[in-house]
C-alpha cells in the first residue's frame, strides 16, 4: 500500500465515523428538519468522496478493493456540484444502508499491514 493511501483511508474512515456519530439515534424527520445536521453529514460525505477519489489516483490497486468507490465519488460530486438539488432522502438512505459497510471495509483495510 502506498504511504499516502493509508492517510487517505484514515481520512475517509474518520469522516465515516463522524457521520455515524452525528446520526446515531436520529430519524429521517430529525435529519430533514435540522439544517446544521444535514450540512455536517453532507460535509463528511464530501470528505469521504474526495479522500477516495485521491486514493484512486495515488494507489489504484488499493482503491480497486473498495467495490463502491465509483458510486462514492459520484455521490461526492452530486453533493458538491449539485448542491442546490440534493435530495435529503437520498443522503439519509446512504446513511442507513451503505455507511455501515463502508465503515467496515475501511476499518479492515486500515487494520491490514
């Protein structure tokens, strides 16, 4: 693994852990009505997407082991470039259905030498 890859994976994992911490015990209704929470979660997803996009450039072999990497980077692009039309249900759906597996994947990758 390229030396910079570990830092990028760590950045992505730290951001994913923040999303989990920010949203624990929350419902979609709470998320949808809390502008501060939405902004915080979206920012962390932007960090995840950017870190993994950079990982793709510095260590393509490591990046290839993240099955959803292209979708994660696309999601980041939507959040940044399509900010005016972000669907809160879509973001919440990612929190509920995909964040856990991403956290697991990143944790396992960082645990290996």
